[in-house]
C-alpha cells in the first residue's frame, strides 16, 4: 500500500482521493481550507460535455480587445494585471492557430466523451446520484448572425459525437416556456447534464472520504521536495512525508510547479454568479446564452446565473457588479424575471491558454503528479481526471492519449 498525499480538496483533489482510496492506497488530503468556498463549491453545476472547443479558436484573439472595452462584458482584464498577463496571452494566441486549436479540440473530446464513465459509479457510491440530472442543455441565440457565426463550432461538436437538435425560437420556448421572444434559435444537446448543487457534491464526497478513513489535514503547503525514497511537503504546521504526491491546487498550482523547475502558464480566470433563492420563473435544465456568454442552472439552492471571465490574478478583490450585470442580462431573456436579489459569488477558474488541464507526471520527479488547470470544466472532467492520475500512478495503460495534457507542453 502506498501513502499518497493529495494536495487540494476541490472537486479534482477529492475525486482523485476517492479513486486512489478505491484502488487500495492510504490517502491523506491536505488543504488550507478543506470545506471552504472555493471554485468547486460555487460553480454552475453543468456537466458540459459539449464544450469540446477550446477558448483559443482561430480568429478569437483579435476579438479580445473589443470584449475588454466593456468592463462588465464577457471578458475583461484588470488594468493593474494587464502586463502580468502578457506571457499567458501570447500562449493563448499561439494556441489559437488552426492546427493547435484542432489538437486541443481533440484532446477535450477525449476527456468529455468519458466524463460520465467514472462519474456515475462514483456518484452512486457516495450517494449523490439523484443530484445528477441528465436532462440535456439548451444553447440559445438571439440573432441570426450569432447563430451563423457558431456554425463551425457546432459542426466540430457534431463531428466529435455530440448529439444536437436544432430548435427555432418557438421550439426552444416549448422546452423552456419562461424564455421570451428574444430567443431566435436554439440547439438542444441531450448528452449534457447538471448537478443540483455543486457544493452538495463536494461536501458529500469529503464526508464519504472521512467516513472511510481518508485523513484530512488543514494546512497550507509552501514547498514540495523530493528525496530518493519519498516526498516531503513543508506546511505551515509541520512537514509531511508520502510515497507520492498529487498536486490538485487549482488556480494556485503554478508556484508549486515552478519550485520543481517546471513552467506552467496558469492564470486565474475569475467567474461570477448570482443565485436567486426564490425566483419567479422556472426552468428545467441548464440554458447557455451563446452570444452573451452566460449560463443559468436550476439548482436546489436557487436559480444560478453565472459567467464572465476576468483576468486579474489571485489577489485583486472581486467586482460583484459583474454578478449584478449577469442578472440584468438574464432579465433580457426572461420577461417574468422580476426578483433580482440573490447571493453573489465569485471563484478562480484555473485556466491554461489552450483550455486543456494539466494531468501529468512531473518532469523532474516520478513521485509527483499534477492535476489542475481545468478552467471551465473541472466538475465535468473530475472523474476522468481521477482515472488518468490513477493510471499514471499505477503505470497502467490508458485508452486516452495523455500527451496533450502533459506539463511538458509548457516547457
Ligand atoms: C462561475 C463559474 C462557473 C463554473 N461552472 C462550471 C460548470 O458548470 N461545470 C464545470 O465543469 N466547471 C465549472 N466551472 C469550473 C470549475 O468550478 C473548476 O474547474 C473546478 O472547480 C476546479 O477544481 P479544482 O479542484 O482544480 O480547484 P479548487 O476548487 O479551487 O480547489 C483547489 C484547492 O486547493 C487548495 N489550495 C491551493 N493552494 C494550496 C496550498 N498551497 N496548500 C493547501 N491547499 C491549497 C484551495 O484551498 C482549494 O480548496 C466554473 C467556474 C466558475 C468560476
């Protein structure tokens, strides 16, 4: 039996801890705030299997300045962070070249195709399967041009096995009667789903692990060192040792990889939402508003309206005007949405320039593994990531080519 430390108790770290525990290892999870309000607790809850196109698609780079002119628009950069973002942006530009974007697309397809394979057994085992609603998602458009502009993206999705059904505006309203006349086109994606509350999933997963003897330690780890026979982690409280370490510290991961001499282009892409506890409209599934780049999900804790991509590093304070702006956007589409007061929230998506996570063995140490950088898709890809990390740790052959997720791509 190996002693393995999983550093980070978000959805990625917890899923890995679960999978390695099931494989018979002795697991310790360390997190400075194991039950805290991190990005895994407040996201939109979507199992977004159709999101197989990277953000860095050909031509997108030149749209970025236009988006950035609107500080409450879908994408913004905090002025005091713009210079620091340049290396990441340059990588984003390179990733948007046609061949690179196609490779990223294929690598996302490989992960998302297997999203449910290990998620469903894990959810059944930990007793949350009723919280997974496989009701499909509705992607809606308000303009012909917006719909036309996305046709290449839909063609790639369809080619990669995503099932879609075209809907006129009226057909979309049959699916979701609360939608107003603004909606002109829709695409229904039956394979997508959502969880009724992402916080419930992480809470239940953590509780299950504790009940089964997985040790949780609250501490902040500042360095990871290798020695010939084991690994040591220097926390604020003490030094921890383990046979192997999995680094699953989300948006905070790159300073720990740098210590290993391994560069990683990882940025916080802050997202926002507002959750309205008692909304005056009802929807039945996740709705994606393609042109305005936000989503609405019907969670048990309320109607969650979320989106936005704000690059400002990990230390800038949140700007909750963005949460309010998302509610105003939702009102454009839902004429009966009058109740606008809700709980505002924001979290740091761990984002790479090519939209691919880092699921990888360290280049400098074969006892250290990386699992972070899942951007918009950490919940969707949690179980498949855990499987791939387990296969790497046990030197098992995989049916997925993991070279595209390797940290080597940045070095
Ligand atoms: C608005 C919004 C909506 C989203 N919607 C969706 C969605 O619908 N579907 C989807 O699939 N994904 C969605 N995402 C993305 C998803 O939430 C993330 O990709 C995922 O939660 C990342 O999980 P993680 O475990 O890597 O990171 P985290 O949840 O951030 O966990 C990392 C953990 O590491 C700990 N940590 C960091 N550094 C240290 C250290 N040095 N020592 C100890 N502990 C440390 C932190 O305390 C934290 O608990 C959304 C994100 C946002 C912001």
